[in-house]
């Protein structure tokens, strides 16, 4: 599995398979959870480092060696979904948020004219028996809702049009 990871503002490409490859450098590694705690032991190339991981809005907070790092991890599936729904951006003038996959509209979470912040849920789409919340890629105002509750949509179908924030 391939991940795009940003730690402290620095991007990395991490591939996990038989081993771990970070930006083309392969290492032997394991991450061991300490049950019922946010603590882990990271073993990389024979070195053991204690790590505390906590889930934060939009990513993770890592405590390593007395320092705190913010990390964002995006797997291949999430990256592809973002690309299909406009790359996570609608542009300065707004744009249309599209369905990243075929599915059924379960919930509409916004109304036309509503101001939304980046990351706010717009629509919940059921696909392959999973609920997928489609979120606002940036701050804006809901100009038009194309999605209809209970209706099936195809991949790429327009769901919500966002205009620029006032």
C-alpha cells in the first residue's frame, strides 16, 4: 500500500509491503501497539523508538523524543477519491463537488445558501455497503444542491455546487 505522508510540513512517499520504503529508502520496520494506551514502539533497522500517536482533526499528532509532530496520512484510495471529486479544491471562484464513485444518496447535510467551512460534510453517499461522507474541499457557500435524497448517482455526477465565501 502506498501513502502520501506529510510530517511537520515535509512530504514523504511511504510504501508498505514486504518492508517499508520511505522516499525510495527501504528499511525493516515494525510498529508495536502497547494495549489500552496511545503508545507504540517503532522498530526501524534494529532501533526502537517510543511513539505516542493521537488522532487529531485532519491527521495525527506524534510525540517522539520529546518533540510533537503533526502528520497527515493519505492512502491511495483517499487520494483517488479526492482526485475524482476535484482534487480537494474547487478553486477560488467555487466549483462543483462530484461523486467520487457510484452510490445512493443517504443524507444531505447542507442547504442552499448555507456557508460551509472546509471539511464540513455535504452529502453522505452509500457505496458498496459503506457510508462515505463527501466533505467541502474549501470554505464557501452552497449555491446549488444537485443530489437528491434516496437517488442513485454515477461516478462523476455533480452533488453540490459551492461558490466563494462572502
